[in-house]
C-alpha cells in the first residue's frame, strides 16, 4: 500500500472516530435529563427504540448524521480487539454506509454522499486474506482509539 492510500485510509478512520465521539457526546448531552447515557440504551427494547428514534431525529437535524450506540468507534474497536468473534470488516462496511444513508432526505445529504467511498475495506492491499485484512484494520482501529479528544473538544475542528 502506497503512502497516499495509507493516508486516505487512516484519515477515513480518524474521521469516523470523530463523527462517533461527536455523536456520543451529543446524545449524552440530550439524554442527561433522563439520567442515561447513549451507550446504556438497549437498542432492541421497545423503550430503547423509542429513545433512539428521538435521538436520531435530533442528531440528523443538528449534527447532520446519526450512529447507533453499537456503531460507535470505541464499540467496534473493542470488538476487533477480542480474542474471538473479532471480525469487524462487515460491521465497518455497514456502519460507514449507515452514516451516509442516515442523511438521506436531509439538508446534510450532499455533504455525506460518497464520504467514505475511498475507504476500500476489501482492498487486497490491506492483506491477502480476509483475516489478514481484519487484523490490519483492528490494529489501525486500536491505534486510533488510543488518540483521545481532550474534554470533549476535538482537535479536528
């Protein structure tokens, strides 16, 4: 993999992390009065679905996109670092498409359309086998997850 391709790949992941952390902080702020955090919501329960629907509406209106709690960068990075059941390629592909599709029909749609198309998660340049590709992505996710935003402020603004 050439330096330009590697840079594009890493920048795509850093931007996904930024969007993820921004979504998490935003959701936690609007849920503060309810006494819950975004990651505590049960995505499969009736009450959880109702809360997430409301959060989604606010997020798309104010942030321009939406992520589910399970789609947050730190959740995917945690799954990737497990000893078993750590294959994240399909999850990442689905999540990046979901970020783009969450904007459809909204003012931010043009801003997010094709946003991650240069991030080829299936590229053979990441590894010859699916396991090698997954290991490469997991290591990069772990490296990026170590980079912390300071007190909710993002250095990428």
